[in-house]
């Protein structure tokens, strides 16, 4: 099978790209041919298909660049042209899209349909039904005011970075897309990375209920073979972006009352200074900020942690932080929000707490802190069992390829 993988970036910008490239590698390992279509970016990795990549907002030049960037937020004429050239040369059997809205745009939909190429779409965020991607308003609070059709509320609530202008553009793009390139009409099948994502998308775009779909949690490329014993250095770990929606302030409020428990925070972000000031003001000697980490340094921090904590205050879909923790045998304390409760199994792989409730989080940390050795190892084994059954390459591949074949076989 020849698979066309489509993403905005040809480098590891975020979780969607990690999944996209890991999927490509997985397919190639099973003998399939993989073709990539992304935009041009200065950070792009080398690719044999780069001649087909259209300009991005960063690589575009000329006096009319701002105007072109605005136009291509709605419809990318060059993307439509380039993907047709790619299709003619490579003749893919199926197209699997990871990210495209506001960048590649639905300009590629009619081209893919013209050549009879089925479209499968992995839902990494909520952009199909929420103009601002994340169901958050301009203050970072949970917001479902648009209800899948009143997109002007994205503007009135300044949902995009608190900006009238950006929010207005995003709302306008959503109206434009739904009228001319409705996803329910062009996309043949949906891959959801959580059941929560499927439920909320079907709630606000009921037409997609009739489309073939499957829930596939993001997978891990490596799972530890052995459960952990109680770590010698017993620390809790947060790793991720230091922003409002990640709930780090809730985390710090809990640890303020737990001076005996050590917390390591990995990451950077817009709330970093505010969070550090909170720690300093409250003389919290049990909290340390480690900054940005990656590669082996990060994986060692995850595998050596006592528990990882995911205190999110937004509709997390299928957090890679949990997947990475489970793959190392590290239990997780996670907020009851979005897709998190699907993969944090109470008492089996960790504990759940009410999102935004520092008292409830504190209680769960205390519960974790008093675990006996055998109980901790049982939790660690639970994370590995969950990962093996739900997040492994061995469980992921047959489900993915079976889903592909539903569309490819129907073409024959």
C-alpha cells in the first residue's frame, strides 16, 4: 500500500508530528511505501518530496506576504496545485491527514477526491468543531459557546490568544470551511485518539456520526519490559508546557501543603515566571524547576520518577506525557477531564482527581505517598499492561491497517 501522510510540518513541532512520523516509520517497517506532504519551513528535515511542498507563512516572501498569508489561511492555492503534482507522480492509495486547518487548508480536498483517493483524518485537536482548537476562551477557561455553529462567539470571547483580530479570522475561516469544504462531506473516515474526542465532535457535528471511525490511542515506540520498584529518590514529575491550561498552578497549590513531597517541573512557557514567583513567595523548597529537557535526559527523569502528574484544566485529548510515563512503568495522577480518565485507570495505573481542585489532588498525592512497595510495583505493572494492550506498536498496527483497508479495498 502507498500511503500519503499529510501534516503541516516536516519536523517535530508537537505531538501530532510525533504521531505522524512514527506512523510513517511503522508503515515502512511493514513494507508499505510512505509519501509525505507538508509545507515548507526553515526547520524542515530533508525529504525526497520537498519539491512538492508549498510555501508556508514563514517562507513566503514579497511585499504582498501579509495579504497572501491571510488568503492562504482560508484556501491555499499552491497546496492544491502541488498535491496534484505529487499525486500524479506517486499515485498514493490513501491519504492520512494529521494537521491541516489554517495552513494547508481544505484546498486539497477536491484534488484528492478528483483522483479517487480516500481521506482518513486523525483528530489530534478539536478544530473541526472549535475555531480556537481547544474549547478554551480568551481567559483559558473551558468554553463550548459556539456549539458547532455559532462561531462568532470565538470573536466575542476572544478565544485566540485574547485577540479580537485573530479570533475573528479563526471564526471566519470556520464559517468559510463549513460552507464550502465541510469535513463531514470530504473526509471518509476518522481516527480519534480518545473516545472523548469522538463524543464531542459528534455532539457538535452530528453528520460525522455516519462516517467510519476508530479510536486509536497514540502509541509508544518502546515499552519497558519490567515493572518498577520504589525509586530511591521519591519525586513527583510534571513535564510539559507551563501555561494556564496545563494546571501547574493547581499542582503548586497542592504541593504547598505537602512539604515532605518533592516535585520536579520540566518545561517552559508563558506562566513560568509567575509559577516561579509563587514557589519563591511561599518558600517551597520541595519544588525545583528544571527547564526544557529532551532526549535521554527527559526519558531518564520520566523513568526514575515516583509518579508523573497531569493536572490539566482543558480537554486534553490523549496526552503523550501519560503514554511516555506508562511506557517507562511510571504511574500517573491525572485530572478528570477530556480524554485523561480513559487512560488513567483508578487504582490500576494511578489515580484521578477533580480538575482544578488542589485539595483533591493533595489527597491523591498523600495516597500515593503512603503506598507499600508491593502496591507501588503493582501500579507500575498496571501501567505496562495498559501500554502493552493499548499503546504498543503490536496492538496499533493491525488496527490501523485494517481501517485503511476499509477504504482502499472499496476502490478496487
